[in-house]
């Protein structure tokens, strides 16, 4: 999820289709699909209609694994206090 979020930061302001994201990520398609679904469910990204009705995504806020309690890299909340 962190890698996909970083891609959105790198492409700031752009909407990205699932196929472009999958192409840029060095991960199996099912992993990319799961990460996109989780980012969407947790409101880190949002869907919009792209060209010819294709689903596109844009970033709402960046995801950081160190602030996600479900992540193995969790280090505490945004305010700097441990879990």
C-alpha cells in the first residue's frame, strides 16, 4: 500500500487507472488489486470516471505504513506517541 501511495505522490494531481498502477508496481496483480481496494476502503484514494468510462483513482491523503496499526511497520500515531 505504501508503494502505491508513493506512486500517487510522485504523480501528484493525476488520476491513475488500475492498469497503469499495476504496470508501475513490481508486484503481482492480485496484490495490487488488494492494496487499491484497501486504500479505497480506508479513504486514502477515491474513484472517478476516467477516459471512455474507465475507473480512475486519485489520492485523497497519503498512506504511511508507520501510522497504520494494521501494518507490520506501525510506529505510533501521527502525533508521535507510540501505539
